[in-house]
């Protein structure tokens, strides 16, 4: 099978340095332990200021869009595996995301930490903290940006914690992903609706890859464990990607959630020598209850989001990057704030273009 668009798209996001291998700490008698990670720092600016909300009503904004020196999703991880038989492997993964740009008293964030069993015949079962499988299926071709730029539902959407997943064997390019995330109700106020029962959020999808073509369909439930419906209806999506020629690939996606948003995305990745480039555009239309609420406030019910990135591999382990992104998302500002006294009227303030430049070292 030829290299597909998915591999090309990921290379576009990580730069050519993504080819750098993890450091093997131990490898003997079928047991292996790898150390991996990246150190990434940059300068960012623009984007949307943070909303100030009182009693569920936005009454102003807190400035967050000024330029700032930041950690850009650095991470450190350990990946281990043990060959139990010719067809069965036990594995585990442990990953931390620290904040490296300044002295920080907060503990690092634990993410992508799980264990499981992998069989070439029966597939893979894993449990713990990992990305929503909707990312692995539908959103994967568009998940090419280091920071912001993915408008489809990502790995953190109803994922990363208390989850059980199954991945089927790859059958001539066809593969199925299924997962369930558990909400126990623990921590909710005693006697409240969410304290008496647990809930399960499921997600899944299928991927078919042949030569340079990749097709995917998937869904994800969108509710928490504290109410019956909580966040809303199921998310459904599909994507297609194709590598037209070595180094140049295109992608197309559709995502729908009743009472939320209807999204169409199109994008491309181009790589040549040490350079790679990403460009994506989304047309997003509000639906149902969300649309009605926006119309009542006089907000726009559609938006045009876009993102672009350029990456240069200095070496196999070190790269430079620059990204820009605009969500085209309106922000409601109360007229009594410093933006102007207009009585009970509301004003819309469009977010600025978000930008990020920096460098990363991979190991």
C-alpha cells in the first residue's frame, strides 16, 4: 500500500522532523521501552479575548490576545511493550504535558496514558486516557496544525479519560474504531440528577485506505454524566483525502450536530525538500437551537474559518514553524462595558487573527 494522505498530512503538521525516532531505553527478550517527546517554545498573539461571564451572562472581556512567549504543547512520554506470543503483545503508554515557558507550580497534565493488548488476528483493546477515536477516523486528515486550526471535533472532545477502546485488525485497508467513555456521577451534589447514575459516551468510526485514497465515517455522542442530554446531540462526520502526487495531497470533510453546527472543510498539504505547508478553509452554519438563540441576539449564524501553516526542518530532530488561524467567531459584549455605553444593546466584536511562530526539538 502506498503512503496515504494521512501520513502526508501528519508530516505537514509536525515537519520533516516527525521522522525522528523515539529513544529506545531497553529492548531485550521481547520487552521494549521507548522514551519520546518534544520541547517546543514560541511566541503567539491575536485570537479572541476571554469572556467574562456573570450568572451565565457575558458582561465583558479579559485581554488574552496580546503577544506572549509560550510553551507550545511540549510533552514527554514512555512507551512500553512486551511480546507475549507470536500474535499477542501487551503495551502501555504514559505521557506528561508540562508548561516549560516559565516557572510553574502547577503539576504537569497527564494525557495519552493507557494500557492494552494488541493482536494481529483479533485487534487491539486498550483502557485509560486517550484521544476520542473520532479524531483517529474522521478528523485525522485535518489534524495538521501544531496549535489552533482544527474546526472538526478533536481528541479532547468527549475523550481523554475513563475510556475503553477497541481497534479492529487492518483488513486489506479497512479498519474499525469503537470506544466508550464512562461518567460515574461521583463529585456531583448528593440528590442531584447526576449523582444517582453513571452514563456512557460512545464514539466510533471506520477507515478505508487504498493506495493514495483514504475514506472515513464516524460519530461521537456528546453528553456528560451530570444530565440526560447535557451538551447536545450526536456528532456525525465523514472525510476523504487523496495524495494527488508525492508531496501534494488534498482533503475534504463534512460534520453535523443537530442544534449545533453544520461544517464543511477543505484543505491541502504540500511538502518539498525541507519545507511543508498546510492550508484549510471551513464553512460553518449554525443549526436548530443554537441558530435560534443567535438570531434572537442578532448574531451571525454562519462563519468562515481558515488556517495556514509553514514548517521548515532544520534537521531530522529540529524544526521551525509559523501558523495563523481565524475562527471568524463573534463575541457578545455588554454595552455597559468599557467598549461603550449603549444601554441594553449588545455589540459584536470579531476576533483577531491568531498567529504563532516558534521552534521544536523532537526526541
